[in-house]
C-alpha cells in the first residue's frame, strides 16, 4: 500500500498542495521555509493524528486545515481545527476505494497498518548508538524489549538494594565486639530474683525462730528468779512455785527436744549472680544481634546472586532473539546495545552504506504502508538519490525526499510560498 495522491490545505506552512506520485522516488524541492517539510509532516499527521501533528498544525491566520491521503485501497481524510484556547481538535474518516467504510474505528484501522513513519533513513546514520539500537530492536520478533528493559531495571535496583543491605548488615555485625569464649546461656532474672526472695524469707523465718528460742531461754531465767523469790518470800507460795517448776521443766524439755537449727543461707553468691546477670545477658544479646546481621548478609547476598543470574539469563535470551532475527541488510548486527555493520560500529560505515542501511531499516519498519519519508535530503548527491530510487523500485516502496537544490536529475515537485503549482484543495 502506497500513496496514490496527497492533498493538503492550510497545514503548517502549506497553503495548498496536490501531489500524485508517478515514480518510486518523490522529490519535493524548494527553498527553505517554503513548506517542503510540511508536506511530509502532513502525511504523518493525517495517518497518526494530533500527537504527530504538533501543537500548531493549522497554518497561521487560518482556522482549519485538511489533508487527504489516498492509499489506493483506503482513502484517509483528516482535518484539524484550532480552538480559541489553543486546543487542537481533529476529525478523521477512512473509506475504501469504492467509498464504503471498512469495519472498525478509523484510527484503529490505520494503527493496524502503520509502522514507524516518523523514521528518517537519512538521519539514522547520525543518531546516537543507543537510539540506533532502539530503532532496530523493533525488528526483532518474539522478544519484548520493553519488558526486558523494565525487568532488568527492576532487578538491577533490587540487586543494588540487596548489596547495600548486605554491606550495612556486615558493617553492623563487625561493630559488635564479643568477649572471648562461647555464647553463654541467658540468665532469667525472674528466676534469680525468686531464688533471692525465697532465701531472704527463709532467713527471716530462721531469725524469728532464733528470737523465739532466745525469748524462751530468757523466760526460763526470769521464771527461775520469780520462783526463788516466791519460795523466799513465803512458804505459802511453795505450791505455786512447784507449778512454776513444772512449767520450767516443760520448757526445758521442749528446748531439749527441739531439732537443731539449720545454717542460714549465704545471700552473697545469689546477689553476685544477680549482679552478673545483666552482663551475661548483654553478651547473649550481642551474640544474637551479630548472628542476625550475619544471617541478613547471607540472605541479601543470595538474593543478589539470584537477581544477577536472572539478569544474565534475560540478556542471553535477548542475544538469542537478536541473533535469530534476519536484519534488513547483510552484515548488520545488534550486539551489546550497539548497531554494527560488518563488525564495526555503524558510524564507521561510509556515507553510501549508512544511507543504504537507513533506507533498508526504514522499509522494514513500514511493511504495510510502504512509504518512507526523508526530510533534509539535500545531502544526497545524484548517485545517492539514484541508489535510493533503485532500492524503492526493487522493494516496491515509495520514498519521499525533500531537497533545497534542483539538481537531482529526476522529476521534482517544487513548492513555492506554501503551494504546489496547479494544486487543488483537499476534499
């Protein structure tokens, strides 16, 4: 599918233009500022819409522009209007050659046909290597470069984060100084405190028993004194004294029969263990904290290694898909993000080779609408123009080229002051 006729009215610098290509190479000539480039941009704008038309598609002083692109099988008509607020609106119709409307929305019909009309083969050789690579990778089938790049970027960022975490945890572990010897068992403070409380209670009870026995001994002495006093004071109190003697005998018997008192519990070792508990537990915590950091180092390093393997596998898949792709020119290759020709960077190729490669790439990017647009074609000498014309004819393409000079030696469409002589308004 190629352009049978192009009609333009009031688009950018063009007032009116009507072009019916007769040859595979369409040369549009004219001085700078006359509207040559506007003719090529009109083709792209008609097929792609507002985004491709730029912010000001309507010629200055006009309210509306119209473009008609006859592709033979389909006829595309698009208009642009500029609102008072600067907003640009568009109207698009797509019909078959017989006037019938094909199924589907107009833009969806065009999108299914369009490749990269904005690709300029003449500028391709001057692009940065990465931009050249990005353009050619669209030709690689069965490989999603966008998904690949997004996954690589995500894994690279994740791996960077894991590497940072590994370094942070390793540094944190290194800062934790551990005393000599193995990790001690942690001390349960509650158990030591309970033991101390029980020992203190035991000693308090023992002190009470000692006091009670001392009190009993004192009572014996006291009552003996009282008994003697009673005997001395009056014989009448002897009977009472005998009773007291019996009481004394009972107390003496109780004391004699009382079991030996246990030794008091030494509180010093327990208090020392309590004092040592915090230091021991601090050592335990230091061991645990260092082990945690060392574990995190291992986790982060493992994750980083897995991401590295995934990224490597993804790159290998990209290289395999690229290697399996038949590129449009023999000797052209995609390697490590750089376009090469016969093993050398594309910038090292000669001018003719770069033009030939650019044309072949442009044709490959537009397999259905077989139209290639070349702005600023004044750099092409007659031999280069002939090469472009031969490639277009050989591959069944139509190439539109703009030139300032009039020495192409081929039929030219000249634009002067925004118009092509004899042009009719777009329908």
